[in-house]
């Protein structure tokens, strides 16, 4: 789904200011159906990571592959099609203030050439999915922060993208609402959608027992697999839960694991194929 | 592109025009003014050309022949003159025809010339002549020299209005230069003004454009409503300018033809002013197409930066 190979991103300095290395030596793989947190302090390079996935910025070195698109060779006119496969919930939601909730969601379909008939069917469906059917005709300013965020999520879902990315989903709303949006994201994940949550909140990343990729000073310093909620027997650890695996039981990156479990290795933290350049237990 | 998308885009362009109606009106006004001046300059220059052509066609050089010239020599000369470059028309006026013309000019006193009339009247003092009109007055001197060399001693006098020719050529050149210079300068000014106006509407909607980019809209799709807006403004300005310039020209055309033709100059103007009916269609077409072109260009220039996300 998402693969980074020796990725480096340098923002060229302007005049007196030096070049800024925002990311370097990044190697990782996020598979289909995974739920991943990307954790890092302010300035660590999280937004840069997202920008590379969305091809808002191009990597200076290395390769980024998203949904089968090689972003180092992608053509400008292909970028819109890459983005239709990526649902993004921005930190600031980015809703159009003059449009109703319904219109904001429909907008994303209209501007991608989808016929009106299909829009009329799809928009109420996704609004219902995020629990905002009743607020379809409210303007963003008439909605709470959490509701606005759910509209942003509905908009991200409207193209049925295989990947959903949320940038600081708990940043701009009350803590309780933060849990609510996280639960929605988890529900979406259980039906097979890959979810990437970018955050600086360590507690949030740890609470859900999912895979956590930690970025610091532009480098991946830790890639901790989804932790079991309780001690499990090796056999249990080998059989991943439906929520963890989503609809991708036959991931090519993982077939070796059950065998490893059978050899009696301790219930070591699962390392995905993505942890190539990262830690080994 | 699907019909519903097209409808959506056109609606968007229209909404944006209405929402920014002040800016829309302002840019339409500026564009109309530019088209107006351009149109006046073009019409002026076209009419000066027409006037110069008209004077040029009346601008005859007269080659008077010696009485000794034989019929064969005259025929040979006529053929040579007709074959000369820049000769629009040439007419041979025999001695007898010269007397006839003079008698007509004298009107009721024509009987004074009775004794000179008739073919081959030996007492006829008037010379035979060639009247030659040229296509381009600028080359008149050269043409006269060439024809003079054909005739040699057979011509006893040549009357050529060369100063008038030079003056007309200068007038025409200045008129063309000023006219097309204005067209070019105002074209550039219009593009700049339109692109700045659209830049404002683009800026007002930059968030929307940014969101469109991230939900996967193509650049062509994002650009289209702005094109619709720019071209509509251009087309409306074209219609307005047509009404203004066309209306003015129509009034002028009418008043020239309604006026009593006492003045010789007025008659000349009437002769050579390009009629309204011949002007209105090219004028409307030119204004509307030029307006739409400039509107589209201005739009393309202003939106590029915002698509780079
Ligand atoms: N467009 C840019 N031009 C130059 N430098 C940039 C640009 N964007 C980011 N940077 C720099 O790159 C580094 C990483 O920035 P980035 O935005 O990825 O951090 P972040 O992890 O998202 O931080 P935050 O949590 O504060 O949003 C920072 O030092 C930042 O100043
Ligand atoms: Mg950031």
C-alpha cells in the first residue's frame, strides 16, 4: 500500500537559511488493512511524511510507492488519480464554509466528474456512516468541532479510498470527541481500509495497541508492532485478530510468521515486512 | 466530460461572476474601453486606407503625345503601358475625343469649338494623350519614369501629381502605424487587467482550489470555471464595445449620407467611407472573439500558480 525506500527529503534553503533535511533514511512498509500511528514531536517530519504520500512534495532521494503508484516517476496529470485513492482528514478539516455538510461531501465527488445520480446515492450513505445524517443541511459554522471533523471524514470516505490518512485527528477537538473519531477510524479499518493516523500525542498512539512508527529529527527511530492487549500464548500471537489484519490475510510480507511461532520463539513483538531498515528484536 | 459535470462547471463560473460582481463589472468595463479604443483606431485606419485608395484611383498621370505619333506607335505604346507594373488602368484619348470632352465641359458654349471637331481635323490644336492611373501612389514616380522611357520623343509633356501622392502615402503610413500600435498596446493592457481581476477571484477561492486538488480534481477541471468566467466577461465586453462603436459608426454613416452634398469634400467622404453594413459583422466578430481570447488568456495567466500543489 505505502512503501518508503531510502527516502530523503530536503527543503532547499532560501538565501541565508541553510537546507533543511526534513526526512532521511526512511524505510517502511504499511500493508493493506493495517492501522498505523505515525508519532513524532513538533518538527519531526510528520507533515513532510504526509506530503510525500500525497505527492504535495516530491522526495529528494529514494522511492515512495503508494497504491501501486511510483511517486518518483508519476506524471503531473496522474496525481489527481493517485489522490482519489487517498482519503485525507486534515487537522484543520478544510471544509468550505459557504457549503452545507452535504455540499461539502458532494463537492469532492462533483470535482472528480462523478454523475449526479451517483452523488445523490453516495453522499447520504457516507453521512450516515459518520452519524451525521441529521446535519446534512447545516453549514460548518453551525456544527461542533467534532461534527465538522466527521464531515471531513465523510468527504475522505466518499471515493471509497483504500487508504485513509488522518492528520492530528484529536488535535482540534475535545478529548472525548477524540475517542469518538478514533473509534470511527477503527470501524473503517475493520472493513479492510488502511488507516494512517499522524499524531504528536504519545498517549493516543499507545492507547489503541496498534503499530506505532516513531519519527524523530527526520528519521524513523522506532517501529513498534501492534501490541497484544494481554499476554498471549505464542499460538494466539501468531493468529492475528480480524481487526489487525483487516481483509488481507494473505499479505506477501508476512507468511513466514506462523512458522516462526511454531519454532517456539517467544511471543515476540510482531515485525512486519516493513521493519526492514528498522529494529529487530 | 459528463453533462452534469459541465453544467456544474458553468454554474460555478456563473456563481463566481455574480459573487464577485463588482470585480466582474470593473474588468468588463476596462476591457470594453480597450476594445472601444482598439475598434475606433482600426476603423479610422481602415477608412484612411480606403480614402487614400480612392484618391489614388482618381490620381491620373497624363502623357501628352506629339501629333507626329502614328497609329502603330500609339497601339504599341498602349500595349506597353498596360503591361507595366503598378498600372491600374490606362485610357487613350484621341485628339477628337479631347475636343469632345472639352465641348462637354463648356456646356452651352460648346459651339465655340465646332471648327476643331471631327476625326482627323487638321486644325485641331489639342494633343492626344494616355491617362494612366496607378495602384500604389508610393511607386508613382518610378512608374512614370518607366512609361516615359517607352515613349521617348513621342511624349511632349507628362503631368504627374507626385506631391499629392507622397503626402497620401505618409498619411496612410502614420494612420496604419498608430492604429495597429494601439491595437497591440491595448491588447497587452487588457490581458494584464483581466488577469489581475481574475487573480483576485482566484485568490478569494484559493482554499476551495486547494481542497479540489486534494480530493483529486484535475487541473483542467479546476481551471474551467475560471475560463468560463474570463471568456464570458470577454464576450460581454465584446458585445458592449460592438454596441458602442457600431452605434457611433452607424450614426456617422447616416449623417454623412443625409447631409446635402454641397461640399466637395463631403462628397468625397461619402464615396469612400466604408459603409456600416460592411463593417458591423467583422467588427462584432472581431470584438467578441478578441474579448474571449483576452479573457481566456488572462485567466490562464492568473490561475497557474495556485494549481501547483
Ligand atoms: N515547505 C518547507 N520549506 C522549508 N522547510 C520546511 C517546509 N516544511 C517543513 N519544513 C521543515 O521541515 C521540518 C519538518 O517539518 P514538518 O512540517 O514535517 O514537521 P511536523 O512533524 O509536521 O511538525 P508539527 O507537529 O509541528 O506539524 C521542520 O524543521 C520544518 O521547519
Ligand atoms: Mg505537521
